[in-house]
C-alpha cells in the first residue's frame, strides 16, 4: 500500500497527495485548498505549487478586504 504524502505551504499542512500509479490525487485537509480536492497532478511538486498558488491567492483576497482606513480598529460599536 502506498502512503499519502503531506503537502505543506509555509510549514502548514494543506492536504495530501495519494500516488495512483502514474500521477497523484490531491486530498484537501484545509478549507483554503478545497478547490484542489480530487484534482490529479503529474508530480508532487506540481501539487505543491498548486497548493501554494491557492493559499497565496487566498491571502491576497483576504488582504483585499482589510479596511483602507488605518484608524479603523476593527471593533463594532
């Protein structure tokens, strides 16, 4: 039996890839990379690059929601 291989981004596990013989199927364990769940990659590195792109894209998206006003403390009155 082949063992899953952990895919991490910035030291955080995001999912695993399971060898299927000639390629690798991604199984997400973090919500941020669920768009990759079930996708098949030709290599572990390809899966890792895809996970990194999704995670970095998510952080870019999250940053776009931060308030432009630096006096905003984030507290609701």
